[in-house]
C-alpha cells in the first residue's frame, strides 16, 4: 500500500468521522451512509485482494449504491417536483440496467467501466441541475453554502474520473501495469478533491447553524 492510498484512506475516514457529528442534517446523514459504504467496500477489496481481478464484483454492487445515495443527496436541493420525480425514477432504472449489464452482458469479473460511465454522466447532469437550483437563504457568499460544496465535490470527482474509468478495460488489455498506475494516480487525485470538498460542505452545515 503506497502513500497515495494512505492519504486517500485518511481523508475518507476523516470525512466519515466528521459527518457523524452532524447527523442532524439529512444530507449529511445520507452522506455518512455513503462514506460508511465506501469504507466497507475498500476493506472488502483489501481482504479479497486485487490479484486475478475477482475483486471487481464488489464495485458492481457499490456503483448502484453510490449512485442511489448521491442522487438522493442532490435531489434534496431540487424543488421542482418533476425533476425530483425523474431523479427518483432514475435510481431504480439505473440499478436494474447496471446490474443486468454487469451479470448478464459484461460479466462480474470485468471492471464496471460502462456502469461508472453512465453513472458519471447522470450525476454530472444532476450536479448541473443542483447548481442552478441553489438559492442562498441570506446574502452570504455561495462559498458558505453547504449544498454548493457537496455538489461541486461530486461534479469534479465524476468529471475527472469518467475518462479513465470508461477506457480502463481497454488499457488493462494493452498494458496492465501502466493502466493500473494511471488509474491509481488519477483516481487518487480526484478522490482527494472529493473528500476535501465534502469536508468543507459538512463544515459549512455546522458553521451556518452556529451563525444563525
């Protein structure tokens, strides 16, 4: 395990612990479930091991759970009923399509690149919708708005990772060592930004409450 991974785990655990002190907020409560699922997933992968690519099955299930929880978080900031309904329906549709593709068409031993690409596209769309739906309750800067930071975190993460995730299987076939190194570096950097911004968002929930 190298420094990239240690730093990623440290940020992930820090963000999870911080979220536990702010469970009175619905968005943070759902986020804590997502973070807990992320930690459990990483532990399972470490136990299974990354040899033979058998660990990919864990990610096939995690993608569905991740999309569902992120969509619920972003949906909480949307006031238009039609968009909220569409986002809710997309959770069930994506879940069924993703699992069908994973276990019937592609196979669970393959990296779920297509699944993640579709997930990323949908989340990016919901993030854009969320950005336009943010209405600060006061004249305070938007940079103090917690939903802004949560949305920005998901937007940057999926925008950065979708490129390598979409072509990871192809890279694996041509040069496994280089593919894994490239994936590790880019995925680590996007994860750093993700958790730093999520931490900022959680802190904003707390600071906004204190300032009221």
